[in-house]
C-alpha cells in the first residue's frame, strides 16, 4: 500500500507555523539553523504524521481518505528525536495530545516563541528583583513585549502591533500602518454578534466578541489569532478625542451645577455617534449615544474604586449622591460633548431611575451619617453583603438623627443595677431633661458583619422621660416615653 506522504508545501507550512521549533512542549528545540560556512542551512526537524501514513503505522485511522491523511491537518512539526518518540509510544502520545501540542506550538510561535513575561513573573523572581531595580525589571518586560510586537509585524508589515499588559493577560492592538487594509472576517451568526455589529455600523461603537465567534482571513498576522484569542475587539478607525461634560440642574432655580468632565473616544457610524467616558475618577461610566435627534445616556456607577477605602472618605461620593438625587427628584441632567473645543452635541433630560445603583448609595450614605460623629472609620469591604435586615437597622439608626423638639418615642427600659434603678427613678420624678443612651437595638450588621464587631450606641441629650408604671427594679422591663426638647442632640458612639 502506498504511503500518504505530505507534499513539499504542506511540509513547509507545518514548519513555518511553529517557527521551525519542535512542537513537543517539553522539547521545543530549534530545528533549523545555518550550515557551517557562509551559506546554506540544516534542518533537524520533520513533518510527522499525527495518524499514520499507511496501515499498520502508529495511530492509523482507516476512516480518513488518502488526501486527508496527507493534509496539513494531519501533520505536526517535530524534531527527529521527538518524531521517533511519538511513533514508538503510541499509547503515551495519542492523537488528541499531539493536536494539542500543535495548537500550543502555533500559539507560542505567534507570541514570538516566548510568552511575554508578566509583571507577576518578574515579581516572583526575587534574585532578579534584587539585582535589578523595579524600574529595570519593568523596562525589560517592555523591551520583550516590544520585540514580540516587532516580530509579529514582520508577519504582515501593513500593520502596527502594540502589546499591553492588563493583569496577567497580554492584549494585542493591531492597526493598519497607512490606509485601509482588506481583511475579511467570518462571524458566527448569533444574536449577540448581530446586535454588536449593528451598533458598530450605526454608531461606531466598539465591539467586543468572544474569540470563538470570529475568524479572520487575508493576513498571516491574524491567521494565528483565529481560535487563540479570548476576546476580539474591533473599533472604528475614524475615532476622535472628545470631552464629555456633566452637570445637574438645581431643583429650585434650574441653575446648572457642573459635576465633572472627562476625555473620551468618540466614534461615529451611519446613524450617529457614541462615546464612553469615565467620570468621577472612574466611579461612573457614562455612555452617550446620539442618533442625530436625541442624546441617549446611560450612567452606571462602578463601585470598585471604593473597595477597601474608608467609608467616610469615599472618593466622589458627593458627586454620585448629587446625580442620584437628580434622578430621584426628576431634575435635569446636562451633557455636553465637545470635539477640539467645539460643541458637537448637547442635551438635557432626566436620568432614568433604573440606571443607577441607588440602593447601595442610600445605604452607604446612612452608614456615613452614623460614622460621621465617630472618631473611627470602617473600610468598604471587597464583597458587598448587605441584607434587608442591615438596611432596616441602619436606616432606623440614621433616622434618629432627625429628632426634633416635641417628638416622642417609647422604649422598654430594663435597669441592670441598683444605681440605674435609682437614676431612672430620679430622672422621671424630677421631669428634667436628661441624656439617654440606647445600645440595645444598635448591634448593626452592615457589610457582612463589619459593624457588628463594634456596637453602636446612640446618645440623645436633653430628653424628658415619663413612665406610667414606676415600680422600677433590677431586671424588670418598664415602658418609658422619651420626649425630645429643643436642646436635644443625637450622637453616635462606637463602643
Ligand atoms: Zn523535540
């Protein structure tokens, strides 16, 4: 039976797609190099069959046709040693393992053989950090990334490649150097891709798709990306820089109060433009879309910047609160979009109630009221666990602040010592304003128990106490009525 051998173009493609490195991840030997002397080269690699070229061979698959057996898909580039190894140990090197080697080797070749070292890698090498200053280590990372970018550009010089590092995942930005380049792309047809692409063409909005939903054709640079990228974003090349300004109208006079402004990238399409701005130091994502007639606004608070910060000193809390109040009271919000100092669009309208994290802001605001008079602060936790019970208690506690002259409340008092019995009896008999301290209801569980470690007491000064029953005894509960006076003041004490 004839062997279904690879032809020369297939052999070359197999080698080139992995930069002529052995695809065995434990080997990765270079298989091409210069011959001694001034010219010529030697190869120590070969295009090996994943399933055998002839019956009886390793991993032979009888269901394949002759041309499938000699196709690129059935080959893998290996050094001679590894090629011999996989054919002698068929069970140790099954088909799916070899296919995985091939994919990984191609991805590695795309990254310029070496994965760019991450910032974490540099930090986890203490000896290196000791020798190099942190700045040197960072500049090395940058140099490596630049080298990888340059080698990718060599695949297709029509593009400029830049690599950025976001956490541990490198992101590649690929832009045409001068003028448009024709590249075709295939999209998986589903509701998400269709909707995203529609927004892209109509408003120029940047599209981010799952890497599995998109493949490119027409440039070797993007060939390697197919199936490898986790996410692919496409943005309009006709972007320009814009400034977005946000103000709110005051309730009474309808005067504008400026809140913040931020630079943004503006992109346009067949129907209008869109731009996304980060306001309030990143605490508010503001997305503005214009269809030529109206501005559509989406304001989404992002609370990440607050995590781990003291609740009394949360950045941009006041601005967010003003925006929340505007939405709640139906006051107007004013947006201006400027390009190169010129007003491109402006709009004024009401912010929909639904687009805002009101619940959390309300809660945080009340916690701030409670903490305001306390010398300590608590940190906003990384995970926001707030129960309805927390909200009720904090609300009740913060609500006490608004005690006004003449307002009354009834509470059950249970004196614990003879001394307390005596002072209670005296206060009620004299009818003179006295201070009271509530501690019982104030075991507040806010933010997953953070406040529960410290009991909060409320002290109200200058209240007048009256009681119907006057048989005070240690351990006996008696209902007592408290009436606030003009001098009454509320303070919160963390115990
Ligand atoms: Zn090898």
